[in-house]
């Protein structure tokens, strides 16, 4: 059995007091597997709600659900009607007429019910067949104001609903009990109720506060068509509250809906404890996963799947598009994935770009093989591991382990006492706040300690090390390294290669130590002090194999392994050197 439904608005006249009312109506035409076709139209308070098609009422749809030609209203070429005159239905009870209004031309089927009881008012019901949707009407008076400015014309012969053209009801209606497609083209702002029954249904609510109930079957609400009728917003919904703000800014109530198709704008949907599929289409969409079983297809644009509302521990496989933990979700075409407040494991394994964020909890975020992108640990003691390409990793708050591995990575520890490691490639590695271990390994690395007492090690190749604030230990490793202590009493180990020890950022009353100065190989940079010669500052030797440079204002540098006689101007740089790293 198949049932078509056509949404409409009905104007009911009050015979006694003129308190006319505007309401929503639905005409249903049912095709059983065998037997006669039946029609059901609620005529307000009228008793004749069941119409038998064997009676050839002019106002009914007959002949295999085709509109008979007698249904056309003979309208003069141009006639403007008002609420007093309205539409004369003396000769026909179903009329098809073009409403010409504000530069638009809309084909409307008008069904009039005459009552023979003085206590019951007549009514006119309007079905949009073709053309732009009618404007929104809040009440009967609002409809009268609109009608007073409408010019009525006979539909053109080229119109699919024009004279001498039979048409089937499904050309403007909707299947309800099987696989239905419903477009609510009327814009009655009081809100419409769409109840689809059995079957896999597709519903387009359009403007107005609609109540949409898919009932049985796999039912879809499409908001992507809102733009075709003037809706220019993204949707914003919460399926736990059953409310979705549509492309017009009006609010729909959704029940028993299995799929929602968003707009080409930026959409937002909270899944909650519901099983649903959401297609974001274009735009930067955000889907809030929950404890149900959901499917999210971001479509085009930069889309986000987030579990910020979930406290369970999650296991998210980006490459397979699977989320386990709170439920079992699947996703595709998603550029950013955020975990929840639990201890989450999030990994990407194939050649793809992604932004992964752990949010709260002690999280593990990993890129494997040729996956690459951005990892954010956020709160908690997190472990972040990059792969073979150029990644950005930020541990955020907490005591984190952040490893860049291969590629030219940007690695940040964030707040807390972190272990940050660049790996292979020319990396930028920064400990940020806290007492951090900063490692460069291979490649020409930029290594920054930040605030706190840091341990910084360059590894192989030519590295730049800057301790920042705090008591730092700087180890250049192999290669031509530049070591900058910053503020705080720092320790310098140049390692192999011709190294530069720089004291440009040295604070007052600070005592730094060079532990392995190689005379004739390493250089002490005193840029910014105004010195031109070693005679411009004090050099003393408190004991054999130890020299102290007094640079003024309490700034002193202790050098182990040499004597005063070993030092000459050749061991110092008083002018700018070509830096290993340019900023």
C-alpha cells in the first residue's frame, strides 16, 4: 500500500463573528495493493472526513489520481481579488490558478469546502503545485493582506499544471507508507506536522517550526534543499532534545529520524544517545558524537568530529573511520577529530592529513606510516607521536611525551614538565613552561627550553639551543652548534664541532658555566656588550684550569678546562656572527 500526502494551509471562515482561522492541513491519497483508491482530507469540524472515490466529486482527485480538466478556474486575464471578494467557487470546488505576487508566479490548487450547517464555516485550502513557495502567514489576517495584493491568472500552457494537461498526484505530493519523499512547500509559520508512517522516507520541512516523525523505516530529513527556497543558514541541532534549527532559523522537532543531511553552510549537530547518520555536505561542520551508534560524513569543507561531551575512554582509528568506546561510530571526510574527557587512543595510519586532539584525560595520539598533520594533547599527561612527514605536535597542559620522529616537525611541550623530541629532520622543538627535556637528535634543529629548568640536547648536525628562563643545561652534541643560555644560571656543553656560546640574553647577577670549551675551536659571543677587546672586561683564574669572565652588573661566565693565558681575541666575537638560524 502506498499513501501520498500533500501539505497545505486551510482558511476556515467564522460565519457569525468573522474570527477566521488559519491552520495546517494534509490531504492523503491511499493506493492499496488491491481494491479502490481512498481519500482522506480533514475538513476542520466537518463530518465528511472520509471521501469515497466512487462518488465523482469535482473537488476530489479522480481518474487514477489525475486532476480533471474541470478543476481549472476560469480566471480573466487580470483580476485582483481582495478578502471580501476572495475566490468565487460557484462553478468549481477545486481550482488551479496562478498567484502573481511580488514578481513571483506560483501555481496553487485551491480546494473549497461548502458547509450546509450554519454553525460550521466554509473553508479554502491551498496546495502549492509549482513555482516559488508562498510567504509565511501567521494568521488569517496575514493571509488576507497577502491575497489583497495578488493578481490571479490562468496557468500558462507551458506550465506542467497548465490547461489540458493531466498530471499525477505524485508530481506534487509525497509517498508516506513506502519510500516517501516529502517537500513541505507551504510556509505557514505556525508550524507543520509531518508524520510519514512505514517505509524509508525523505522529508524536507523547509520554513516553519515543523514536527517531523519518521515512525518506522529508515527516514531522512534533508536540509540541503533549504537554500533552494531561501534558507541561507547552517543547521544547529541537538538530537537529545529532538530540536534542530533549520536553514531559515526556525526550529524543527525530529522523532524517529535515522539520517540528517545538512546544508552547504557550517552545520552543528549533537548526536547524544541516538543512532543517526549525519551528512555535512559543504561547509565547516561540527558533529558531536555521543553514546549511540552514529555515522558522520563531513563532505567537503574542514569538518570536525568531537567527543567533548563523552567521558568514556575512546579508541579512534582515523584510517578505518571507526570510533569505539561510548558506542561504535563510523566517519568519513573528517579533517579534525577531538577526543573526550577520558583516556583516549587516537591514531591515523595511512597517507592522509588530519588534526587530532585529545582534550581532557591522559591520551595517546599517533601518526603512523605516511599519516601526517597536527596533534594536540590538551589537558592531561599525554603521549604524542609523529610519523615520517612534517607534523605539528603540542602536548598542552600536563606532563607530556611529545615525539616528532622523521620529517621537519614543530614540537611543543606546552605547560608541565615534558619530554619533547624532534627525531630525524630539521625540527623546531620547544619545551614551553615547566622543567622540560628537549631533544633534537639528527638534523639542524631549533631547540628552545622556554620557562623552567630545562635539559636541552642537540644531537647530530648544526643546532641552535636556547635555554630561555630558568637554570638550564644545554648540550650541543656533534656539529657546529650555537648555545644561548638566556636568563638563569645555565650550564653549557658544546660537544663535538666548532660551537658558539652566546650570552646576549644573560641577566644581571647571573652565573653561567661553560664545561667543555675547546680553545681554538669554539667561540664565545659577547654581542651587545659594547666590547672590542678582551681588555674591556675582567678575566680571572680562581684556580688552575678554570677561568671566570666578569661582564659587569653581576654577569659572570665560568669556563672550565682552560687558563687565562689560553684566551685571546680569537676566542671571542664582539660583532654579529652569521647565525645558524635566522628569525
